[in-house]
C-alpha cells in the first residue's frame, strides 16, 4: 500500500485526497513535520503560495519537507505547489524570508496567465501519459519561464498553432513533478497515477538492494 501525504495548510486539499484514495493509496493530511513520517510521497496542492509558506513557517514544515525531498522523497506540486518547488520565482517578493520546498531548477512567474477571471481549460499533450489529451484547469496559474539542465518539460499550452511554442506548464526533475494547472479538479486521474508510480518506483529501488544483499 502506497502512503501519500497531502499538505493541508490551505488550498485544494480534499480534491487530491479523494483522487488518491480512489486510486487505492492511503492518504494522510500533513500539517506538521511529524506528519511526514512514513510517507512514500507528498502532494503540494494548489491554493495561495504565500499563505501556505506563512503557515508552514510557524511549525517548520517546509524546512523538513525540503530536507526529505532532497533525500529522495517524491513530491508533486500543482499550481501554487509548482511555485513552492521552484528554485527561482520572478515575482516572489511575497515569499521573501520564507522557506520554500525547492527541488525544481526552474524560474517561474506567479499568476502568469492572469487573475481569477482569466481562468481557462486547455487540452494538453503530456509526455508520459497515454491516450487523449489531458483536460487541464488553469486558475490564477503560474507558468515556467525558464528551465535548466536536468528538468524535463512534460507539457506546454499551444502557441502559434504549435504545441511546442506555448508556455511550459508541466515539468519533472528526478523525484519532483509539478504542473501549473489543477489535475485534481478533473475526473482524469492519469497524472495522479503517474505520481503514484514514481512513489512505487522509489520504494522498489530502495527494497531491491536489500533483497540482493540478503541473497548474496
């Protein structure tokens, strides 16, 4: 059984919990550093990145999550979660002085697609997902404006008639996955399945050396 934590300080928590539970995961809402114990992966939900950073600072949650992410714990950030995972935020003055989770060697821009009234949906081709385009929901969404070595671009919105010319809206770097949109607000569970497989792969990789050592 895969155990996933959803950071539950603010934002779209229940939607992630419902999707992951439906996929057979054991799900725990995380509000303190101790809530990270025993997890196979963590979701940073959409919401307000500054509100989450302020709440996390009161208990040291993001310091601990940053450490565990650096140690290999898989983390999936959506919308505000992507901002909290980015190593550089163009308009991140409101986050100044607060610890974020990091792990994505990218530069992002908050609310890059506009405010609440500019929310939209788009069908995206996402690298690693089979089948129909993914029905992405964008709400006050960021976008990735620069990626550095080691970051895999998974999806862009369409631009000038060519999908590869639009803004970057989904990325992966090792054990960190992030989207500028809200996959939890759709009925499409493929990105959550993708993340669960990342978590299982890490568990399997940790178990395999122990099994080989025991059989030598």
